[in-house]
């Protein structure tokens, strides 16, 4: 029970008067406004967007508009005094910088603050009746769309309803440095892809399937996979060549900003065409060797792969359970660090009945239509991990997925573009996203990639009966989440109690983080458990291994509650994860003591 201490409300008023005293000489109205505040502004009520220069980036400056009758609207001296007073209340250094052309004041927030700390300053200004508005000095970046002539038709990349929010990721990553293996029908020459094609391989051993006159070789060119009626089984109608692998490759990495055709999701990545599908399909044995080779494994009689893939696209499948042979190849590829993404299938059936969509250690992809619902043909079920745009041309050709193709009905003719639909089209959307992620954070493992895609998906805009995984993948949100590291849920904690002296020197508690790679997460959770009888006295900082301090909590004369038992989020993406982290706590005022009971970091 506090008996002799000044009450919180009076204490705050006294500090307010002291902070405003300098302004009394030139701007009495400003100091009176500050002194008459009677309730602490609620920083928690300030939306994050009002404290950020860009999503996830705390503002460094604020733009403050005063009402026309306020002294601060006309006097720079008054505005400077008010900024200092507001900063004092929030426990931060706030300085007037200059007057804008509109008459608003630009104020600087000093050392780099967290979003929560900026929100505290914003709350102080918002609580002042003389302030007409306070907004962050937001960071603007170029937002020009790619100049590819058909980009406007690629609803699957950018439409707000059911697009995958790809353009929002491009300012962070375009897939540079990542090789993608497209295990499919091979590649037919296309000028909107050629610059992003690297060496691949033709794994089709059976010449009846390969139709290129030979067996396995280093030329993955697609000669066409057309067949006559009955040629692939009784009752099966004739089919023109699909150029399927080229369509898939275009979605992933078509050359972009070349004033031509379509834009690729990961247009900075490279495509290694790996041919396994020919006339009537392709065999597991060829696919297994292709998975092995593409991921850097050794295949007898085949030269070593000089373009090892960090992600494999398999827009293919068959009926039945995942065989041990196929599963073994997939598991080995994942163990080598390659992410394997597969189509769930187009039978409007449970994916459990279709391989490799039902294999373990893969990202199994269902397809959505332009309204964000499960496409009518798409497989579904508990085995689906994520959904992505696959299109549905039955509701209109333009509702399909537009990509690179060839106009030849049997053999190659002129290059073209066309709309396809299928989980085959959904899968390269996720593969492109994986390439963006891996380029942004090379330390990501296949398991971390899958988790991040799922955790950052948004709810499916439309209906899905039977299960469509974690939702519709969101490229911008996912890339932002992993660009500074990614969380696997691994927690490092200290339960050693440390006494916090009253109005004394700061105390520290240390944590040794090991076994991590790369940078710390961009949203590092910091759990803090402190017992204290007046938490407003406390200043809490997270200290990174290199000594950089991240302010978690500033002192606040108006916060009279007991204890601090909460989790803060810190953008620690500039820090190496491994090393000794510290929590620093200081009591900055008299008459109260406490204990740091423990704290934790979750990576």
C-alpha cells in the first residue's frame, strides 16, 4: 500500500508543468494545455499504422497539425516547446524540426524507437485538444506495375479478392540467386523466358514416351506431347501438345519489365527444366531420378547437376498412395535442403487418393478460382497444405491463369500466351513464393518455409468444402515475415531472479542463443515477467549480442499499475540470432522495488 508517495495523477501534472515551464515565457497557452491534461493517453489505442513509416517500420518523424487558434500553429518556439513536453510525457526525446508548407509541424523522434514507443508519443499529441491531427511521416516507394504488356490480365498476382498479393513482395525480393527445377514436360523456346532458363536434363528413358528419338540426355527440350485417340488407353480421346512445362515455368519466372508478355512471380530466379513427362505421361522411375538429380543427389549415368535447385515444382500426379520409392526420393531431397511443392490434383476428390500430392514432406497445393473459392476441379482434404490461384476457365477464359506457351498443336510452332486452369497452375504460384522467400533469407529450411507460408496465409475469400489447407497464400506478408529471419518456435529462457534496486542502476539478465542460423526474426517475441509495485518507474531494454539496445518499455509517470508480465515484439532482423542477448531493467524513481523473475526469447 502506498502511503506517502505523490498520487499518479498529481505526479503527472507536476511533471507536465515542469516540462512546460520553458514555454511559459513565450507560449503560455501551450503550457497550460499540457498542464491541464488530467488523464494518461492510451498508447495501446493507437493503431500500428498510425505509428509506422511503412508496414513494420516505426516512424522516425511525425507531422503535427495544430488548430488555427493554437500558439503552436504560428510560433515555432511554441511548437518546439510543445514537442519537448509531449516527448517528456512519453519518456522520449521529441524535437521540432521545421514548419511544413501547410503550416504543420514536423517533429523528430530522436533515436530509433519501437512502434509501441512511437505510439506513446502519438497518443500524447492526440490527447491535446489543440492538435487537429498527428500522422507519421510515411515512407513512399515507387509503385509502378511491371511494363509487361499482358500483366493487367494476371489477376492471380494482384487482384485484392483472390490474387496472391505478389507485387507487395517485389520490393523485398524477386528470387535472385535461386534455381527452380520444373519437373514436367520440358521447355519449348520462348523469348519471354529464355533469359531465365539454365541447363536441365531429359530423364525420359522410354523412347515411346519421349518421342524425341532418344532416351535420357542433357537436352530437356519439349518436342510436344500430343497423342491420338486411344493411343494412351481405350476410350481416351486425342489431345494436342500441352507445352505444360513452359506454362508452369512462365508463372514462376517469366522475364519481367521487358515490355513484353507476362510477369513471373520470382522473375529474378532461374528455371532448370527437368523433363519427365512425354506422350501419355511419365513414369515414377524417371520422376524419382529427376527429384534426386534436381536436389543435388547422384543418379547413375547422369552428369552431376551444376544448377542444384532450392525448390522443385511438380505439377503432376497419379492415383493411389504415395509409394515408398517416391517418398524416399522426396525425403532425401528435403534433407538436402530442397523444398518440394506438388499439385493436389484435379479430380475434385480427397488428395489422400492421389500421389504425389499425398506424400509427406511436400507442400501440397489446392487451386482457387477468381472469387477465392476452391476451384470446382481441385482436390481437397486434410493433406492439402495451402491454396493458390489455379483459375477456372468454365466461368470465362480470362478467369484462367495466363502464361507462356506455344501455338503448335503437335510440334513446336510460334511462341504464344494462353490461359490454363488446374492445380498445375496453382503449384507454380507457391513455387514462385518459395523462391522469393529463399532469396530473401537463404538460411530458411524446407520446414520453416512451409510453416511461414501457412502462418501468413489469409482466410480463403470463398468457400471450400473438404479442406483447402491454411488458406490463400499471401506473398507480400510471407516474404516480409521471413526477410529478417523466421521463427521455428524455439524458446530460450532465463528463470534466474534478479532484484531491481529502487531508483538505482540498471540490472541485466543474460541468455545464450545457439543453434540458430542467419538473422533474428523481424518480429522477435520477448517475454518479460517482472514483479514491481509501480511499473511506471521501469525502463526495459533488449540488448542484442552486438550491444544494440531495443527499447521495450519507457518510464511513464501515469502508469501506476503493478508488475510487467507481457510479451513484446521486436524487429531484430538486423541482428545475428546466435550470441548473448540481455534484458536490461532500471527503476528510475524512488519508493518502489521489484524483481525480474525471468524472461525469454522465441526464435
